C-alpha cells in the first residue's frame, strides 16, 4: 500500500486554516484524477476546492478553488455564502460537472434554515469549469453530497443527498445533533441538465446515550452503488453504532425499510465502489463504535450481504492515538489500482489542522467475502 498527501495542513499565508470532508475522487476522461473537498478559511466563508493528479494519485497539484472566495467571478456569485460538500459527476468523455451546497455565512453560528445548490460545468473533461449557476431544489436544506455521481444501467445519472426535516418544517436545527435527516437520490435523465428527487429513505434511528454531541438523527450522507442485477444498495451515516443499509429495486424511486448493517460505525459516512471485472464492491468506513478512527476497506462478493476482512487504511504517520481519519472516497484506475482519499487530524479532535491523505492499493490483493453461489 502506497501512502501520500493530497494537500498538507494549512500554512501561514496560504489563505486556508485546513482542508476536510472529501466529496469526490474521480477518474477524469483523460485518465487524470480530481479530488474535491472543503477548504476551511478560519472565520471566513469556506470554499469548495479540488486537487488534480496526473500520475494515478501518487502526487497532487495545488489547491484549486472551485466555488466561493473573496471576489465575485466564475466560481462565486454571492460573498455571503460558505460553500461545502463539493461532488463531481463525470457525464461523458467531454462533460464533467461539479456540484456543491452553500450556507449563509455567519462566523458566530451556523444558519441551518436552508442551503443553496450550485453547479459548474466543464466541456474539456474537467480541466476547467464555466460559471457557477444556481439550481432549484425541492427541499429547503440539501446536505450530505459526499459521494461522486454515478450513471445507472439505464443511463440515468444519480447523486446521493440528504435533506433535513426540522428545516423543512420551519424549525431549523441548532446544530448537527438536532437534525433529523432523510436520504435518497437526485436523478437526472437529461445528462445533468435537470435533477428530480427519487424516493425518501428515512429511519427513526435512536442515538446511543453516549453519542457524540454532533451525532445526527435519521440517515445522512448516503453512499450508493448499483449492483450487477440493477439493485441499488445504500449505506447511511447514523448516530447509532452502525451504518444503516437499504435497497432499491426501482432505481431509487422507493427503498426497503432501513436497518442496521453489519458494519460498526458512529456518525461517519462510508464510501462504496463497484470494482472492475466483477470483483465485487469495496466499502471504506470508520470501524469504531464511537469515534472517527480505524478507517478500513472491506470487499463484498455477494451483493453487499456480507463483507470480507478489513484492510486498515488510516490514520497513518506520526499521529496520536486519537487521530481522526474520516470522510473517505475512492476510485479505480484502468490498471486496477484503487485510490482512496480522506481527511486526517493528526493530533486529536478538531480544531487541529486537517490534511487530505491518499492511499493506493491493488484491487487483486484485497480479501473479499464469499462469492455468490
């Protein structure tokens, strides 16, 4: 396993106080990689940013602002917004789209009453992007877009997201711990031109008595994968000791009743990836009942019903016992290499400086669960 740095902890004068919450790592049409994440700016509004790699994730270029900033321009139309959850949809060999949400920026408190929904489009395979445009939304508060978009077998584009019930009722949450989130898919049948919601996936998850203060209610930050038979499999972040799972037989229009998955995790999102050549589905998640520790990768070869033994990915380096490693995303190169990106806090919980880390590993060496049949 190779280990590397996408972007190091912020240094004085670079304009950022840290980087966290990867929303995508994708293979671009030319074979390069684009990883997107949030660029924190201290008391200033956050930006949606990204880094490119042209050598399969071994090294990465400088931080590139995608949305937000201190001036108005192609990537910013409102200086009062703080941007987050950037994710990428690769439409075809020419068109790549980057999406994110934004909050009203208030350094004193979070305004959780609504978000706005933004897009920038590329016509050159994701190497440059046109002007930011605001998109309509059917709920007041979109969040949870921490996985890249996917194309379903019938050609539909799909994007995982969540919405908040208190905000929808006009009684916005005071923090993540008072949110009650519903997950699902946004779906596009016109190559990303417009998006419509699929069915809602919600569970009245009861938080543990000693849950973290910012542990959410309901299902948040869904990871979704399409299986070879067309079934969709969803894993959602919860305030319990497990990721919760659900399945859809109708391309996200309805979901089975969510239930605890066998994967232990608390208040952390997972990432899913179908491996090439029918090698199964990989999941990356925090295998810990309380904290964002012990980031592992496991493989299922029976349609996400069971999972093989874990491969530990992070945290790595000279870190403390409480170093966070969370918000993973992963992609697979043409040669079979799997690239995983995540944020890491080296010396304990936030607000310590955050870095974006990467690991590379060979798919054929990953232990999997039982094969079908």
